[in-house]
C-alpha cells in the first residue's frame, strides 16, 4: 500500500455503503489543491461475494488503510464509512491519536442506541441489497449533481451486502472521541435523520455543523466543493 509523502498532510477518505472512492472525487480535488496527499480507496467484498461479506471484513480493510500511512492523517468518512471509522477508533483507542490527527464525519450511520430509530432495513435479494441493479440514485434530480459527477455516480454505484448493513445496526459506541472531530449533518437526509447524527455527536463529543442538503449531495452535488472548503477551514483552525 502506498503512503503519503511525509512533507504533505495526508487525508484518507472512507466511502459509504454501495459507493466507492469515486464519491470523494470533488473533495479530493479540493483537498489536493490545498496541499493534501489524498487517498480514497474502495472497500472490497470477500472473494466469495457480497452476500458472504460482513461488517468486520470492511473494518479490517480500514485498519490496513489507517495503519498503512506513515504518520498521522486527517480521516474524512461518510455514512457507513463514518461508522466503520468510529468503530475502529473504539477498537484501537490506544493508538488512535497517533494515527488520526483530525476526524470529519459526514451523515454517519448511527450506532446503538440511535440505530434503533433508523428507517426500516432495505430490501435485499439473496443477501444482497440491489442498489446498483435498481439505480437507487436519480442523480441528476435528487442531488443536483453536474453531468460529470452524475455519470460517475451512475457508473460507480454498486450493490451492497445485507449482512454488512444488518451488523452495522448492531454496533454500539460508548467511548468518547479522543481526537478533534467535526460532525456534518444534512438537514434533509432521509437515510440518516439529522437528529440521530446530532444525538451521536452529543454523546461522543466534537463540533457539529448542519448542512442544507440530503444524504449524498455534500459529496457529489453542485455544492460539494463548497462543503469541502468549509471542512478545510475547520481543519486549518487550532
């Protein structure tokens, strides 16, 4: 695994369920223009397929990504990726502050007890949630993406493991975050209600910011670069 050059600040972007590193393309461009060495890898299913992939399989990959960097890094994570990152922090509490300098969580999938108030589980077929097959995102209208971002999302959106999302709902987080943290909560998020993000942030600590957006538009919508800029401003303070 490649590591970021030591003279440049490093940023690791962790994507959400059914997506890939492609969803961070706008953010990576903005961060890169400000001197960050950016990584946005893809989470991969087990060789036996998505239906046999569990939450722990993704968590192990995140462990490799974080420990694979030569020094502290900024971690920016969305949705399921944010929950994975929080679970990694709880599991690796002793070394977390050595590996993560600052943390940004965008519309994170909640842990228990907030997860009990999540919308009903998504329909699955043979252990797979067919997001890619059914083209869940109506990207042009739903998130106001430009043509390039809409096409990237249309091509990149994939199916997801039902097991991963079922196990995500069973995670419990009780350890306060030990690194500076910014929570971004979209006011119009129908996947992760804003109240759940703000409840989790209050329990675990950190600063919070509301966005006038839905679940995915801060990543690929026309305002994505502006949101990335707001995060860079926060990173430059303190």
